C-alpha cells in the first residue's frame, strides 16, 4: 500500500514537473514578440506610404513652366548656340531674333496670327509657316502669338484657333517639346493709346486664357519675363523705342532669360 502511494505521489510530481516545464518553455524560452502584433500595422503604414508615393509619381505633371529671372542678368552673354536646335515661331516680336542675327531657326512674320500661320510664309519661302516644321527634328518649338489678336471681341475664338495651331504642330513635329510664350507687355505709353483694342489689361486677360490652354493641351507655358517689365507690369520704356518691338540689347536680355527654361 505504501509502495502504491509512493508511486502515485511520484507520478503526480512528474506530471507537475512536465507541465511546469512546458509552461516555462512557452512563456520564457519562446516568448511572444510584441513586434508580431505590430507587424500588420507596420505593413499597413508601409503600404499606405507606397500608395501615397505612387499617387505622387502618377500625378499629372504641371505643364506650366515660368521664367525665373534674377536681378543681375548677364547682358554681356551673347552666346546663343544653345538655341541651335530650337525654333521660334511667331509674329514681329520674334522677327527681331532673326533681324538681329541672334538665332538660327526663326519662322516669324510681321502680323502673324493664329489664322495666317496656315497661309503666310517667311520671306524667301513659299511654304506656309506651320508647314516649315515638316521634316525637321527640333528639340523644342517656341510659339508666341496674340499681339495681333488681343483686341478681338471674343477671345474664346482666339483660344479655339490657337488650339488648332498646337494640334497642327504636334502632328508635324511629334518628337518636339512645345513651349507657348506669353504675349509680352507693351509700354505704358503704348498701352494708353489702346491701338486696335490692345492694351496691357487685354494682354493679361489673353495670357490667362493661353496659360489655361497650355494646361489642357499638355504643353509648356512661359510667362512674361520680369527682366523686361516695369514695376507696373508694363514693358520697360527703354526696352523699345515704339513701346512694342525690343531693341537688340533687350532682345538679348530676353534670350538670356529664356536660357533658364529652354537651354
């Protein structure tokens, strides 16, 4: 009887020891990691960050490119070779680049509009300005029109026709970047004359619509360069004798400011 009780007691002790060891092993030798409870949350945070990053990556880029000018522009820099594979298309404002011998590729005609770009040709060429782009491989195309249209009673018609010009350029030069330059201001004196309904207020309204068009068309917009503007936003009086067409020195200043965007 004593032997049976001893065996039973030893068995109970052995069972208790085994159970105790199991408990010890579970909770002390292989403890539950706190990190195992936070891994899911951590993964969620990482995934969220990736989604945010993806949304940034895939957000449509801002097509607006504005000139950033400095107070100390180098007006002595007359090296414009960086424009050798860039073409300027527009009206008399761009004609100065050609007349002053500053740029190689200029298709500009005095009085050119969003309509006549399809019919008028540069001097010595029988090809419409818009068709000069066929067979060319310019890196960038810079277009500026609107001076001759800012007095139009319905600017929406101007924008519709400008859109057709942009589409025509995309068709003729699919590998080129397209930049639309804002209409430059005119001097305060010229603005006061309000010839053909064109003044700086009208120009500013026109530029706002052009900027919106650029965003819709996915092309770059170049704002009026501050280096040509007086404190009231008009063209510097010394920049142009007639208040509109730039002198050679200011045409060079303009081109130097454009290097920040185009070169």
